[in-house]
C-alpha cells in the first residue's frame, strides 16, 4: 500500500488525534445492551405515514423532489419550519432559515465561517462529542466552562472570557446546548439564559444554540430558547434527528439574515443542497401536523423509559457515597457520576464483557478528563433491557468501588 501521509493537509493530520476515535458504540452487536449511542427508538418511527407521503411526493412533485434544489432549502419546508418555530415563540422570516444536511453540518458550516486556527470557543465543560470534534478539526482551542444544576456557570464564563481578552486572544463564539443537555440532561435556567446573552453582547460574541432535544420534555415548563431572547446574536441549530428520524439527515439553522446568507454560500460549496426528496417529505409531514402527534407518542414512551431508568438506578445505587445523578426533565440521557477514584473509561472494558455499553465522561470533555462519569441513553433500549442493563451495570459499579476502596 502506497503511503500518502506526507500529502495530507493539516486538517487531515488533526483527524489522527485520539479526539477523533469513535466513542465505543456496540449497539449493533448481538447481546449488548447499549446505553451508548444517542439513538432514537426505531420502533416508534412513523414508517407507514412516511411511506405514504413519499409516494405522494414522488407522484405529485417529482421535479422538486428528484432535481437539484436551492442551497438555502425548499421554500415550502422553510415556511413550515417558520410555523413550527412560531409555535415555540420564535418569530423569524423564511430568509433567516437554511436547511442543512442535519445539525452536524450546521456545526461544520458555522465552524468554517468563524474559526481560524487557535481561536477560542467556549462550551459547557462537558458537551456533545461531535461538536468538540468539529471545533477541533478547525484547530479551535475549546474552553469548557463548569456547570451546575442550572447549566453553565455564567460567572466563571465571564471570568474566563476576561482572561482571554486580556491576553488578546481571538474569541469567536459560545456554544450552548440549553435544553436537556447532551450529555448531562441539564436545562439552562432562564436567569442564566439572559445572563449569557448579556455576556455575549458585552464581548461582542456569537451565541450558538444547539437544541435537538428541546421538544422532548417530560415535565416542567419550557424556557424561552436563546434565539427567542435575542434574534440578533443567536444562531440556532436544529434537527429532525431526535424528534423524528436521523436517517432523513435534515436539520436547519436559524439566525440573522446576513449570517444565513454567508452560510448558504458555504453550503453551496459543500453539497449544493440537503436531499430534496427528504425535504419534500418533511415539509408535507409538518404541513399535516403529523410531527406534533408523533412527538406526543415519543414523549409518552421516553418518559416511561426515563422514569424506569431512574427507578432502577435508585434501587441499586442510592446511598452509595460519591454516586449521584440528576433527574433530566427531558431529552434522552442520564449523567451518572461515580466516586472520583473510578475511571468509567477503564470500567467500560469490564462492562462490555458483561454485555453493557455506555459512553465514558471523558469523551464529552474538551480536555478529555471527567473520567468518573458516564452518559446513559434511555431512549433506544426497551424496558426489559433497561432493567436488566442497569442491574448488571450497578453490580459492576459496586464491585469497582469496593475493589478501589479496599
Ligand atoms: C447536541 C447535538 N447536536 C447535534 C447532534 C447531531 O445530530 P444530527 O446531525 O443527526 O442532527 C447531536 C447528536 O447526538 C447532538 O446531541
């Protein structure tokens, strides 16, 4: 095999770093109960309706659905998304929306638009692995800010920004997952939402809000999205992946018109347009109001799973010193924290040998620490597997704690 290593760009060379190793996800392997990947429950995909709509779209609109389309996305889908966002309190025009090939592409495009090598970007201390990877691929320096039960610590955020400003470093944006955060499940309080906006204004930074779980709320009251609070400075990344089906690979970004215009230019160079057939199907799905009824189904099923996983954890791990978890009000994840002498990264090998997988905390930390925590996804497994999986995992955790204490 001829070696081309010397020809690689600095981008390709960065992809060799351990950051870009795939988190262990054995969900496709037989006999593994996987709490690892953030996958929606495929048994709830509305297959029949999607099949029916696909046929209708192909019969009535074959030119729009099978031809190249405009880079900003089909107008009908953007108009239906405008209505969807309006129902969530966000008033924007169709020209403030661009359809993406899912939210991962939204992250990539925004990184291309803003990040030069060594620029600083701020995130929560633990955040979506995919975002860490994308920002690092453009050679950003990621600064993770500690969190508590109300979300990112805004006092520390401002202190850290000030420090970099004094050092004359170039700071570009704050990236936040405000609702049922990946991986912690935490929701940002209203007070902190307002504070982050003030901070972004004071230092003239972009605020990127990534909220693919926002509609999956099982209790409590919804907080206004950041883009509702400030449509001038916030770019919101959204997706159908968690609320319908990731296989569509369709998402959208919303934000100030002049930034969306730039994003459209970047998208044109990447893939011209998001799949037009999928855009037509989703547009019809939204127009019929089917997303709302699908969400009701998802929410009632996921709430049962969340409650069950919390119940199993309480039964097996309550009262063990150093073990704790928070009750997420929505989303797909429970963040389980263990005593600080336990490495969830090392324990994963033992867990997989016993048929369980999860994602260790270090994968969500830009500095790759946070070893004594793991993310458990409750949406994908069925209830029997949640009970069996947490029972096995709890035994492993308890035996690791005993072994390390002795
Ligand atoms: C916070 C967050 N953003 C973006 C994504 C990427 O989703 P997609 O590209 O499927 O829309 C995920 C996936 O887990 C996520 O958790």
